[in-house]
């Protein structure tokens, strides 16, 4: 049984996550603000925290960094984080905050389930939606 903590001030995001990953093998808890994540984790450490990038006055990046600081001070065990991003350039923020994975909105159940399962299994998940396509051969112009 895995426990997942979702942090978002948008009800639809919590509903989408619950619909995609909730079930008999996953327990979901939710909080509405970034500042509520640390106390919720201290109360009962989840197997995964899912953070919306835009959460009121303490967003996903600051919340993730707060968890990492508490971990580095040995006040919390390592808690994997999946970040829900608004746009492709936000990947920089997810990497910088040391999240184990990220998904770009709009959310879909297939990517969300795959990301959650990958991270719960100890891996990393990097959503490639809207990622630049690498060119194998440079173009010769002129």
C-alpha cells in the first residue's frame, strides 16, 4: 500500500490525481497550501508527494526545497516528489528543486499513473511533452 500526499489549491487537480492514481493500493491525502506540506509529512511520511507548481503563497518549488532542506538537516527522511508544471520552461524549476519527476499540465491519467508508478518504484520521470526535438544532423544553410 502506497501513500501519496497531493498539494494543490485547485480542487480539479486533486480530483484528477485521485481519479488517476487512487485505488485499493494507493491512499491519497491532500493539503491546500504549500506551508501545510511539511507538517503533513512530519505527521505521517508519505511514499510520494505530488506538488502543484502554483500553490498560493508557497509554490511547488519552494515546498520541494523546504522538504530537501529538512532532509539535509536529518529532520526528515527522503520523500520523493512529483511536480505538476504549467509550461515547458518550468522544467528548470523542477530540476533545481531536486524533484524526482514532473508532468506538464494539462494532466492525463496515463502519464500521471506512469509517473507515480515509476517514482514509487525508485525511478525518475521526466515528461517529454513539448520538449524540443534534437536534430541528429545540423542544417547547412547558405
